[in-house]
């Protein structure tokens, strides 16, 4: 995830092309129209749940980091229970172990009256700090103008995304220990992770160890040393130079 700071939102009113502002009467009428419209607040939404290409999670307004506004207020009422030894404990394809719904009620989360909608006046500038997925877009919906979607430039996020390696928590696994001295472990590989994969696990209570995964085969093997139960993470081996 990435916070994109410094985005500005502004609503401007431009006179029609055929309006002659050199005429004092027309100029006075336009000034009166601007003054009257400035009293009207237009609702504006940042981000959209119904768009699959939208990556906005929420945002802060005018550098006020004490109140986080979710992309949609329905998220606060549909959040599932989470925490240590809580959450999704069963299979996603079944109904077993599905956590209960817990409403997000915290002073840090903006209330339903201001959660996902800004009130913008003509001529007003609002500074936003948007929390979003770097590969997604940020959609702006106002109701008075066509919906606008903007995205981060690839040059801004490409190097960072190239250094991120996905991982899969797995275990407990029955691991053969005869390869420990070689820094390898024999496990079935994750098919979508490519050919180079590592197994990260705790070899001591205070340290982590990374072993290269040697793909398990159908060959029957009888190791000389007893197997162990281990728990850890299977992750893509980083490309040399990607983390520099």
C-alpha cells in the first residue's frame, strides 16, 4: 500500500464562452451568480467500491490525521471480527469458521455523517492524503461533473512493487531435516509463485531462517534423520538486485 500525499481537490466555476464580461451589466450578473452558488455545497466522493479498478481504501482531509475517512461508510458496518486467534479460521468455500460481524466504532474512524463524502464549495480547495493500492485508480464522483479516475505514474511505484515478494503462510508441515546443512527444504511448491521459492521459519524463538525449496517429487525416499513439524511462510525468492 502507498499513501499519496498532496492531492488537491478544487471546484471551479467558469463563465460561458459567449458571455461578454466586458459589459458591466453582464459582469454584475455573473458576480451575483458566483456569490449565490458559493453558498451551495456539492457532495463529492473519493473512491468507489463498485469499480474493480479502484484502489482507494480511505483518505485524510486537510492534514487532519486524527480522523480517517473510509472509502465507503458501509465498510464500518460490515467489518468482520479479527485479532489474535480470531478471524477467518475455516475454509473460504465453506460456512464453517466464518467470523461474526463487528461494527468499527472508534474515534479514529469518521462517523457515518462524514465518512465517505466531502462537501465542496465553488472556489474551495481541499488537500487529501489518500491511502490506496499503488496499482489501482482513484475515482472521483461529484454528481455535477463526469466521473474522473486518476492513477499513479508507473515510474513512481514500479521500483517498489518489483521488490515486493508475495508470501503464503503454511503449516504445520512435516519437513525432512536431512537437507538442513545445505540450506534447502523439500516441499511441494506453490504453482503460481514461479520456480524460485523460499521457506521462512523460526529456527529459534528470536531468529528467522530462509531455506530454498527443493520441489517434492513422487520418488520414495527414506531420509536418515527424523522429520520435524515446522510452520512458516512460502515466499517468492527475490530477483538479484531487486531489493537494492
